[in-house]
C-alpha cells in the first residue's frame, strides 16, 4: 500500500506544480567522509540531491553512495514552511548495494526509518538561531526489549560570517535512550565553514569544511566537501 502513497504524492506534486510557480534544485556533494549527527557512516562518498518547491511546500530526495564499501542511502522528505516554522516527514533507507525489498514496510522487518521534524528559525536578522526536534516514529527503531525507541535528536544551529566566509555553529543532543546513545547525551558539536573558490572569471567552486566532535563517543571528525 505504501508504494502507492509515493505515486499519489508525486502526482499531487505534479498537479500542484502546474498551478503554481515551481522551483527545482539539482546538485551533489562529494565529501571526504559521511558523518551524520555526530556518528561516522561511511568513507568518501557522493551525495546527490534534488528537490521541488511550490510555495512553502517542498519534496526532496537525497542519497549517499561511498567510493568504497557497499552501503547506500536514499532518503525522501516532504516538508512545509511558513513564517520560520517548518514541519517535515522523512523516510530514511540505508542498505547494502544490490539490496532488494525497498517496499518492505512490515514491522520489525523493514529497513526504513520514518522521522517527524519540527523546526523554527528565530525572526531576528541579527540572531537567526535555528532549532529543530527530530523523532523517529516508525520503522526499524526499536530497543533491545522490543519496545519502540522513539529515538530523538534535538539541535540548534547559528549561522554567521567572518571576512567573507560563511560559518555555522551547531549543537545536537538526544534526550533519552535510542539510536544515538543509551541516555541523555550531547552527541554532536560542529563548526562548518563554506566559501566559493574562484576558478575563472565566470566559474567558482563551492567548498566547505566541518569539524565535528561527539562528546558521548569521544570521537572527532574533519570533513571536507565540494558542492557541484
């Protein structure tokens, strides 16, 4: 049944697109390593993304395929934003290359993770702090005793710039036991820097670097990326 929901959502988006102005995005990042919410996922990877925005409603697809190894990830997100408030639902799917059963949604057998997100950016130009609450509500998110974990990640991010370099400081923690940690823990502290390197008079290459530390696991990462 859920496979038809994807088709219905796509048809609805196409129908809406014909009635309103639509913005499309397409791009990809190449990253030295893939680190998600303070946890290492894979080595060097290509991460394509595309999206469609109609008013405040958007549909997007994001993926990650490492240069080495067999793990791959494909995620879909539907979201709506108004006056700084955003609501989103994301379907995460990560499995080995060649894995089948993408449309397997049976409880405790699926590889999907479904997450609900509420985000808010303060309406202050001089202090544009962004906050988000992310909770897994369905899919392969269970505790060892078989109960649903409702794994939750809460984050804050603050963008700023210094001498033409865009920066963003972020902090993320989990309030209870789940996939991120066994109890309340700060799992992600990061500082990201982004800039465009001028190659020719008409072409610049966007690059970024991010230092990420996970106090819970006592680990640290330095990720470098190129945006295409």
